[in-house]
């Protein structure tokens, strides 16, 4: 995918939290501690990425756990970065899962109870999930694309097995040798098929949710470390329009004082 050498200034907006629609289930391993942290945090650090779907409604591309946490805390408004699938800024890929801190035999025993789990023969990369083991033959989960509801329900049932019993780490790597080296305690490596933007939008509109941590949206020109004051979002006295005016003043001040820096390079961040 090609994109400009310099991405446009992020489109930051404050919107109704209720107008943000998830395309995936939230991850309790991530959202529960996030809720407690947001009770005390003075700022929102990284705004969720959302795409417009009409009538001032948005699909959440990245940040479902943050939006879930805002809803749980009763925040009516949220700071987001708005991007469009048609903008040329967005790439849709998949995360893969590294499973650790559980017993491989127990995992495979639960897998055997799923009717959609088979051996790795006749593998169809467009409709199957690959399950690789460091010391056991490869398996797969058949997730046919006949119905998005059916496909995603199968995936939710599968991911719930290890999400509830093991530690789940996301990785962009599709190389099992790299995964075994970086995660020596890993008991399995799960490779997911690709999705398309229409799959994401329909999943949000129809409630055909993906499991957490599969879709991976790469946005060129993503806003991070924004650190916008949460009390300005929570203020019950100001309307949504007034809050957006304050946001624009705040953003202009940041730009005028050279407090916004653009990095064109792909980066790794070590302080999450």
C-alpha cells in the first residue's frame, strides 16, 4: 500500500461515547485493569481510532477496551482519532496469538471438543486458523466465510478457550521460529486469516463480533501520547460542541509551541 511521505495532521474529535461501535469483543484481561487506571488517570494518552459509518456513528478500529472502559465509568464523551478506510492511511491486517502459561495437553484436550477443529491437511488460508505447537503436529480451526456471524462465532468460541485459561500475547510476526525464540514458554502459536474493511463494518453494525485482538489496523499518521486532560472530557457543564472548540484551541496551542512531532519511521515502543 502506498501513502504520502508526510501523513496529514490527525483528525482529533470529541464524540458521544455511545456512538462508538465495537467490531470485536473487549478483552477482560486488558479492560479490567484499564478501568481502574482510568479512575485515577489525569489524561487520556492514546485516543481510539475510529472510522465513520454515517449518521455521526463510528466503528472502532483500535481501542475497544478503552471505549468499553469509558462506558463502564459513565463518560458520555470521548476523544478519538477519525480516519477513513478510503483515505489511503489505513491498512487492515491480522494479529496472531502466542499462548503461554498453560498446559499444552489441557489446551489440545479442549480443542478436541470443538467440532470445527481438524488436522492441518488441506489447509485453506482464507477460511481457517492455524494452530502451531513447538512439540506437536499442527492443527486448524475451520471458520467458513459463508456467514460472517457463523465465522466469527466459531472464532470467539475458539479464542475463549485460551483467553480464560492462559496468557495471550499478540504478535505481528507470522514466523514460528521467531515466536519460539521470543516466547520460550509458549505452548502454541495461532495464525489467523485476513479480514476486509467490509467485514469490520458489518461486524460492528450487526453485532457479529470478532474475538479480541485479531484485527490489526495500521494507520499512517496515528496520534499517540496525546495526553488530553480527562476533566475536560468529563465536564458536565460544557456541551459537545464547546468541548470540541476547546480541543481545537488546545491542538493549535500544541502545534504553535512545537509540541507535536511527526515520525515517518516504523517504530517500536518500549514503555507500554
